[in-house]
């Protein structure tokens, strides 16, 4: 009888020993995730976010504030693509130049004439916007176990705040510019990604893929109105 | 009688062993949640090392850097993080 009890105890204790490592592993992963978010996150986002931001910053703030929104969004869409193309073209042209030219010549001719722009065929076409399923994304965010309930609620609060800022902007109440709204949007998305990317990579990549499509909805007053209704 | 007591003690011990990891996992998840909530508000914390449940949706958090916060959901449904002295 005693032997049976002892063996039963041993089995249960062994079972617990098998479960125990799970608990310490999660906080470690969480800590690593929180600490590395700033370094890991930009990788998928960088190609998309680095290109539009300088353009947004380069776009005069006064024009963004004074001009009506549709022009602003249109102006935003086309120059970003143009700058992205220019950047990629510059990269392509600079890379061969660096390999062919000697280092001394490179130093002296830094201000000299730049190589001619590459043929149009060499420029990669801009990536097509991913199909956006906003409802599926919402459902995924609600159901994911990567973030806790209070975190989700906190994120929802911040999303609501941003939506209110857009609402005020379109109603002419707010003094924020579209550039500032874009910055807030990017920051919020970065927060969501940093919370999700370690534990739910599928959702993180879905968010990254929908990034520009969601911005398209927010930045267009007509689409934003349909979003509200 | 002593046999029964011994069996009861062992059963309680087993129950404690089983329940322990489950509570620990819940606690870790809550700490992680609180860490994220505080970080989302842009407040310094680092990592939440202790959470005390004051009431439903009302928590007192102690951070690794010594900061203490009260995290709760107000009547409007907003998550509020208040720094405690």
C-alpha cells in the first residue's frame, strides 16, 4: 500500500517536473521579445516605412495643413513612389560605381558628375498593395493569445484615439497635419507588431502586409467615412 | 488513523504540486500583460516583477526598476496607468 502511494507520488512529481520548465521559458521569451523589438521589428517594415517617411517629412507641412486632404493624399502617394524609385536607382548606380572606381578617385570625384540614371527596365516595379481583409485582421487580433486582455484593451484605446484624431482632422478641428497622423499611425503599428511578432508571426506578417492598405483607408476622407459608418 | 493522515497529507502535497505550475503560469502571463500595458503608455518600468490584484481589472504592479503603478480599467473602458508613490 505504501509502495503504491509512493510510486503514485513519484509519477505525479515527475509529471510536474515535466511541466515546470514551461513557466520560466515564457517570461524569458517575453523579455527577449520586448528588448529586441526595436532591433528586430524594422526588418520587415524598413523597405516600406523608410521610403515614405522622408517624403512625408520633405513635403512641406504648410501645404499639408492648408491644402485639402485629397490633394495631400494624392501628393503623398505619387512622390513617395517617385522618391522610392530614385532611391533604388541611386543604389543601383552607386553600387557598380563603388566596385569599378578606385578609392582615391572616389574621394576626389565625390562631387563630380554622377553616372547616368539606369534604364527604366532596371527599376523594379513597386510592390502591389496586399489584399486587405480588415474584419479578418480584427478577428485575428481579438483572438490572438500573443497579447493579454488588458494589453488588447489598451491598444484598442490607442486605436480609438487615433481614429478620433483623423475624425477631428477631417472636420477641421484638429491642428495636426497628415504627416503627424502618419507618424502616429506608424508608431501604433510598431507597438502592435512589437507585441505580436514573437508569439504570433502569422498575424505580424498579416499586419505588415496590410500596413499601406489600412493607411489608404485612413488617409482618404471618403474611405474613412465608409470605415466610420 | 495515522495511515489516513499520511494519505491525506500526501494528497494535499500532490495537489500543491499540480496547482503550483498552473498558478505560476497565470501569474507570469499577468505580469507580461502588465509589462506591455505600462510600456504602451510610455512609462518607465522595464519588467513587472510583482502584481497584486486589488479588484477586478484593478492591479498594483511593481516594476524591476522600483517603479510602482496602479493599472485599472475606468468606467469609460479605458486602461489607466497611475504612478504610485
